[in-house]
């Protein structure tokens, strides 16, 4: 009878362990499914943000290039004035 109790205890423990593993796998599968369904929305939001940042960068770069060209023209004009005066 003692071996029967030992077998029952070991069976209960191993059954609980197997159940825990199966529950963990099920939870992981549900999480992966949720993540797979949420990925397109997250990618669209990230793409929209990246597009907005890229447009802002292009706009800022255009202004920066315009200011740099203006400064270069002013410096060239100064050099030409100094060359003709001196």
C-alpha cells in the first residue's frame, strides 16, 4: 500500500508539472498570436512617425542649405569687394 501512495504522489506531482508546461505553452501561443495581429498596426504607426520625421528633416535641411548658400554668397561678395578695393 505504501508504494501505491508513493505512486499517487509522484503521479500528482508529474501531472501538475506537465499541466504547468502545457499552460505556459498555451499562454505563449496566445501571446504570439496577439503580437502577430498587433504587428501591422504598430508598423503603420512607426512608419507614419518615421515619414513625419523625414519630412521635417527635409524641410529643415532645405532651410539650412538655403542659409548656407546665402552666407557663401555674402562671403564671396565680401572677398570680391576686398579684392577690388585693396
